[in-house]
């Protein structure tokens, strides 16, 4: 049995539909889920979810196990992961967690695991970083402990993220042809 970790479930992919398969990540995840003898798909997110959302996640057509916790927390009885995806998550990682995010991730993955990292460094409204100049803009983060949720955004610079990622991983950086300020790293592997 192999294990896949989809970090930061968010709100939009409780159940995968045909239109989601345009995104190859989801098509491959669905293939893994269907071949359930070989792969178990896990997802995590410390976000607040209503009971209705949690029921949908339970009935999801691609997630086998959901962990409603921050990746920086200790997880019990969870195997080491063979593959992982961290797309559009780092933009939302609480500033206090940014250093320990990867320290915690590497404790949760196998030595030869392979991952994928995508960071949208924009302010998520203007496709630039303009609104982030306001210190109050998207500066709060709540989670399930608070019983509420708000979007927290990008208080860590691209240079800082790359410096932290370089400590632990090798990867291929893909050129991004898009207005938004993005970082896309594929074939992310632990340094030997
Ligand atoms: C934009 S959504 C996720 C999108 C999704 N990964 C995708 O590929 O479509 C970002 C999510 O990351 C979650 N997140 C933020 N910090 C996290 C952490 N430390 N561990 C796990 N999830 C986190 C947020 O709660 C939020 O729901």
C-alpha cells in the first residue's frame, strides 16, 4: 500500500467532478483512488469545516482519510507518505508556522518521496502584490480551534520560501507563464 498526502484540502474539492480532471493533479489522484489496492489518499487542513462539509469529505470520491490538523501538529497513527502535493497552501500558511512547516513535512514523508509545490504569491485579488502592502489586509488566520475561518495571505517572501525549501529539497523549477506571481516546483525530493 502506498500513501499520498494532499496538503490543504480547502473548500472546493470535496468531491471531484469531470471538470476538475483538466487539472492533471486531480486526474492522477482519481486514478490512484480508483486503484485503491495500491494507494491510500490522505488530505489535511486545519481549517474550520461545518458538519455538512465534514460529511461531504467523508463521502468524497477521492479522499480515503481526512486529518483536520495543521501539518505542523503531531499526527498519530499515520504512515509516512510516498507522494505529496502542496499546491496553493504556502500562501496561506500562518506566519508563525512558516519555518516549521517544512521541518514538520519532512518528518511525515519517506526518504524517497516525491512532491509538488506551487505558491501563488499574489494578493489573490489584483494578480499583483499591491494589496499586501497594507499590513491589515488578509492578516488573520483562524482554524477549527476558533470555530471560524478567514483567509490569511502571503507574509513570507519568495526568496525566504526558496531559501527554506533549498535547505531540505532538490527540485525542478518550472517557468510560469501567468500574470500572477507564482512559484512552481516539480519532482521535489529530499536531499540525500
Ligand atoms: C487555497 S486552499 C487549498 C487548495 C488546494 N490545495 C488545491 O490544490 O486546490 C489553501 C488551504 O491550505 C490550508 N492550510 C494553511 N496552512 C496549513 C497548514 N499549516 N497545514 C495544512 N493546511 C494548511 C488552509 O486552511 C486552506 O484551506
